[in-house]
């Protein structure tokens, strides 16, 4: 690519929408597309520097990550050339230093580099870090030498202070190649429409859009960088919030069938053997009001495991059924779907269940049974249809789909949700999640949905006690875990044992958080799978008289359902399973949850699993078995879960421990619309300010006809695919 760089200067003026081939040439554009998915100048200029170096700044060589690409600033200390032993030509060895450590550059058959790499020259060196004879080495690295020998006489002070942008690079394009390409494009960049109204920019003391890009990519002094990034962070927050709020407005312009409540809901409420919690009442009232509006409901309900989200959803289904409408509930697993149908039928009781005919529809059903269920849905006979991905198939139709309920929304991509939603005419949508969402994430990702929260838990629950079994320090506790499980079963209760895998033989695992590291940075140890755990318990003397069964995702659907029902009836003492039991499994007599290799699970997943016990009057016990060393990130996750049962508090902890990249996921509003500069924890106040500013603009100009810069920025940031994904969210 280096031979193409000089040609860029002869190219014409560009704007943010200019296709890259037109801006930088076909070959360079193809490389950028393959490496980063870029297609326009706007995409290129949104590839911001990850840090800045200075001429004369020496980056510590001791911190170079072996086996990874790295970029450093260093000085040539010595150069030597010698013939190669095994083949013709010579080997050039160049020692570079940061003033403390040293690394070696090696070049084969490239004697001409002696003219460039002279002692005392400084530059940027980039390549894959290796180790040879105990010393760090770059084989055939890329480099760019500073022209200090000439330029230093004229601009020594200015050049020494000038920041050098360092970009995330790949093996096919280096940081300084990106810097040259971007600097050339910046030099030819025409007017940049500003997404921020003038008054917003003035109120927050921000730069205009073009100046911000110039100061971030080609700063002449370090003081230019911070204001440039401050402006671009506000751009990102403002554009994303405006897009979400605009979608919310557009949804409310759709026409939906009003679904007023009636005697079905009255009969159901009268039959409830308990009082609804204050939060259940408040959220239920909000949903009831949504369902009579002329526009479709688009609401997210979040609440702890067992807080009553299913009850709230069922009441919404009854309200829709009052006018003959149907509700479709899509669940992530067949086990959960089957349990939903049973619990819904039980809650409806003998009077309402036959009238609404809750029907299960899954791909694992026998063909005749599945056809019968599909016919009930198509004819409108089944006013409540519960299923898995089978609900999305072209052969599944509805007579009058009025409500779509998505259970555990994070298990479904936007395309799947849209496929179900499209089976009705602007149906109301209710999204449920038992994974509490931090306020900033809800605002950033679900800003186009109305968010309701159920915090209060039903009375009569004994609660859960959680303990860590730290095998790295106390290996003897492993035996005590199983004795404790046997004691609970002896008291007439049941237990779960959860494993991260179905079958895991001894393996080498790349996990730097674990103890017992080998010299190559990996660690060999036994990973507990369902197969290994159940085999171990079969030999355990305390389990000689206990009934142990297994459950995992690869079992046939009818077998899974049969095992689950046997466990629910109390016929199985100990259930060894994968995370298939994470959601929806409701066995009030289950008191104990053992999670093996707990460090392999995320905070929210551990909390979800723990929620399977302590659901009735029996106190819950959760034992988190881990070999992770203290003071590691993996151990911190486990300790955080043991410290509290407040899922909302844990959601904030999870966000801080893992970062929003993992928490946000990649299926909410498209890959290109994922956060680039914003951090949902650090920038929470900025995001809130941007939302207020965007709401004010859209309140006065909902179609953004008077704000073309903002409309263009939204279109640029959310392309057709991403905008479609956002609308399907």
C-alpha cells in the first residue's frame, strides 16, 4: 500500500458521504473495507486515534505484548549485517531502544535498509512482537522514520510537541499508513454539516464539526485534542438519542387496534389467590393504558427473577383477547416455552383456560401435533400461542395478532423479533427481561422504548444465601459442597448442579485469570461438564441413595420436557444441567444451586441461575465453586454475586467489570451504530444532557426538516440496515 500513498494528494475535494474508492483510490479503499468495514469518508474519519505519541517520546518496550501487533516510538541504537547460513543473502539486525529496554528488528535480504536505519534515527515501528533468545523481536516490521535531521533545524520545538495520532491497525495496514491516508483526506475535506444546532453547540462550548475532526486527526498542539473529542462525544450522544427519539415518534404515528379491558381480566384478577405487588399494579396499569392507545405499545419490562413479569404479561394477553385478538409469546428454549404454557394454563384456571386455549408451538413437536397447534393459531381458536423459533416460520400465521411478547429479549436478534411482529398489523409489543439494565444502558440502547421496572418481590419467599467455595485457597471445600447438597436433599429438598459444558475432558484453556499458569500462558485442568459431574456424583458415597438426572440442550425436546416435569414433581433429587435451566425453570422445592467453575459465567448469568432456587417458602442456598485466584477479574465477578442479591446493583457492577461492549451486545441497533467514543458509565451525564437537547429539537421539528445536519448525521450513522434494525428493536 505504501506505493499508493503519494498519489492521494492529487485527488479531489471530499465530503463525509464520498465513497472511499473515489476519495483514496480503489486499492486503498479495498484494504480499508476488508480491515475495518469502511465504505465512505465518514466511516474513515470515525476511525479515531486510540492515543497520541510525540516525536522524541519513547514508549516502554518492556510493556510490548508478545504475539500481538504493537506500535512503538524508539531510536536506532545499532545496525549490523551478516550472511545467512541456510540461504543466500544477508540478515540485517537493528537494535532499537526507548532509553530503558531494547528490541531487535530483523530483515532478510534487504541490505538497502542500511541507508535508512542509521544510528540515532527515531521513528515509529510496528509489527508482531516475538521473542528470540529471550529478547523481544520484530521480524520485517513496518516503520516510519522522523525527518528530524532536516526539519529539526527549522521547527525543532514545534515538531517535538506535535502529537502523532496512533490508530488501531491490522497486519494489512499500519497506524502511520492510516495517519497519512486520513491526514490527506482531512486536507481535502470540504464543509461538514453540523449535527448540533448552533444554540446547543454554544451552550456546551463545543467546536464546529469540521474543526473537531481536524483537531482530533491532525492536531498541531496537544491542547487541541481534548476539545475535539469533547465535541465528537456530544455528536455521538446527540445523534444516537435523536435517532431513538425520532423512532419513538414514528412508532406513535402508526395506527394500532385499541384493546380495552373487559370481563376476562376481571375474572382473572378475581381468581388470583394473592394480592399483586405495588410494582405489578403500577406496571400493569401502564400497559393497560398503552393497549387502548391508537398507536402500538413498545414497552420493555425489566424485573428480578420471580418478580411477576409473567403475570403482568398474561394480564396484557387477556386484555388483547377481550376483543378477539391473539397474543404470541416467544421464548428462547423449548423447556421454557413448555413451562410457560403449563404455568399460563394453571394461572388461567379451569374457566378461562379452555376459552383462551393456550397453545404450544415448537419445532421439536411431532408433525401432527405441530400442525394442530398451527391450525389453532391460524384460525384464531388459540388466543394465546407460546413457542420458540417455530413461531417465526412462514407456515405459522395468526388470525388477529394483537400482542407480541418477547421473553428474555437478549436471546433474540432483531430480525427474529421483526419476523414475528410482521405477522400482525402494527401489533403491540411487550419485551421482558430478567437481566436488570443499568439506567445508562437503557437510555442508550432502549431509548425508543418505554421502560418499566418491577422491583418489589412477592411476599412469602425465604430468600437466597450465596457463598463462594474458593478451591484455589481451600481445595478441601469441594467435598463439603457435596455433603451440603446431600444434607438439603435429606431434608426433603432438591438441588441443581450447573456446569459450563455438556462434556469436557481435560483441556488446555487460555484463561489468564486462573491459577496454575503454565509457561506458555495457558493452564491445563479439568473442566467440569455435565458428563463428568454426573459421573463423579454417581461414585460419591453421600449420593448412593439419591436420584440424579441430567439436562442439556442437545437432548431431544420430549426427553428434556419429561425430565423437567419429573424434577418439578419431586421425582429427581439432584439435577445436573447446563445453563438451559438459566431462565424459566420454576421448582419451589429446589433449595440448592451449585455452580461449578463459576468464574466461567458472567455476573448477570450467575444471578439468573441463582434465581432458580429460593422461589418458595424453602430458603435458597447458592454455592459458587471457583478455582480463580483472588484479585483477578474472574474472581471479582464471583465475589460480586455473592455479596448481594440485588440484580439492579449487580447490573451496575457487571457494567463496570466487563465494560459496555459486552453488556450492550451487537444485535440492538446494528454494528455501525455501536458506541465509538461514548462510555455509558463515564459519560452518563453527557448522554442524559444529549437526550434532553435532542428531545427539545424533535419536539419542535419531529421530521428534522429544519435541522438538515442532524438528519444527515442520523442517516450516515444509521444506514438502511442499521435503521431497519433499530425500527425492529
